[in-house]
């Protein structure tokens, strides 16, 4: 008979006692000894409450072979002696329920870590997508826009729609540009610029318009055309050529304004002779000019010429000039021109003797300098038929 500790209250009691004298729990035939940790516990337990070794006696009560060691035999040999004899180490008494708590804590921590990692990853992806979207939507390069659509297939629908619309607009603009270039007309280019004021082809459009206007200017080949080109294209590719071409035309063509200047000074010269206005005739000639055969004539020589025309028997005279003049223009400096004029003039002379009235015809050669003064005056009398 062995003395054991009551598995319920820990009071020492005989293993053969019907009940524990302290707590009254049934002892004899109602206890078992754990083969793993040698602790005494009640047969009603499914496993050892100390090391959780299954209660084999309870699981297999019908077995003919006893699976537990008799309590008397175990009581005669101490647990330490049985462990040393078998060569096994004395197992440590496990702590109840600590393994479950540690696993639960580890599981919760793992969930938190995974959630945080997933959040940070998604945030990084979202930030990158937003950054690339802002870059793409401001770009006019279709390759950049297409790359965004190919790379961020999971981007927000709003972003994908915006980029797609922007890409389609750029492609349409490029198609319209190609069509305008093929048409190669001023109207087509201007219409394209009106439709796409912020186009990247603005410099190319400017060059095409410049070229078209220059070609039209050359076809017209007029002073007005070249002046219009220079006004509309102050920094045009053909500005210098337009300026030179305009000078050539000016050197050849006599404008209506220039014709008026030439006619006016010749008219005043001969009217001054008609009226014997010495001051007026001085105003029409240069300080030094050619008069008849005198190359260094002065204003006073012009007055002397007028006086000689009026002989003693001449009471008056009238010079009749043509309505138009044959004028040749010649450049004598940078933008300075002189005008060579050849025309016929009639001189009607009234004498004191009325029966001697005469009409003389002259071939007049004159030069008008850039200041609008007569620089040369020659008269050749033509013989009557």
C-alpha cells in the first residue's frame, strides 16, 4: 500500500482508501498514474492535467492488457529512480495554455504586418500612378501617353479615360496637320492654326506661310506686293530678297507720285518764263545745273536765259507742255533716284507787230534730281515742215 497525494486537494491519503478524508473524493479504483510524468490524477480525466498525456485507460477500458503501471509498483520506485534507470531526462512540467496564447499573438502580429505592408505597397503604387498621370496628361508626345496606358492597366478609370482622350486628340491633330501640309495652301495652314492654337507645329506653319506669301509676292512682282510681304513677315526668310526686288522695281518703274513731281517742276519752270517771274524760276532749278551747253549754270543763269528769250519786239510768250512725259528712272544712291525726261513743247510768241506772231516747236531734254529740282535743261528747236 502506497501513500499518495489526493489529486483533488493534495492531502496525503492511501491509494487503497475508499475516499479522501479531507475532500471526500473517491480514491480506490478511481485514480491513475501518468506513465510520462508519474503524476496521480483521476480516471475521469481524458488526459494528464500536468503533461497532457492521453489517458489510455479511459480510451481503451475493454483492453485485456493493462496499459498503466500499477500504483503499488510505481510507489515502490521513485520517479527519479525510474527515469535514471531508463536513461531519459526528467521532462519539465508544461505550463497550461501558454502555447495557445503565443500562437494567437504571433498570428495577430503577422496579420498587422501583412496589412501594413499591403497598405504601403498600394500607397506607393497609387503615388507612382498619380505622378506618371500628371506627367503624361501634360505631354503632347503620343508615345508617353501610350506608355502610361500600357504600364498602368489598373489605373483609375478616370485617369485612363483622360489619357485616352488626350491621346486621341493629339493623333487627330497630327492627322489634320498632315492633311494641311499635303494641301499646301495658305487657307489650309491658317485653318489648322485656328483649330490648334497651341500646336507644336507652329514654327513649321510659320515657315510654310512665309514661303507661300513669298511665292505669291514673286508672282505679282510689284512694289505693293513686296511691301506687304515685308510688313507681314518682318523676320521672314525672304525679307532681304524682297527689299532688293522692291528696289529694282523702284529703279525702273516711275510711280504716279514721281510722275506728279516731275510734271510739277517742269510746269513751274515754263510758267515762270511765261510770267517773267524771276524768283519762281530760281526755285525750280538746282544751285548748280546744266543749262543748254553750260554745265555749271547757276540760278542766275536761269534768270538770264529767261531774259534773253524776251527780245525787244516780243510782248509775250506762252509755253505749252504735254499732258504726259516720257520719264526714265535711274538710281544714283541708296534709295535716291533722278529722272530723265524727254518731251516736246510748243512756244507761242506774240510780237509787238501783231503780224509777226510765231509758234516754235522744241525738243526738251531735262533731268530732275532727287530733291525735285531741275539738274539739266536743254532745248533743241525743231524745224517746221
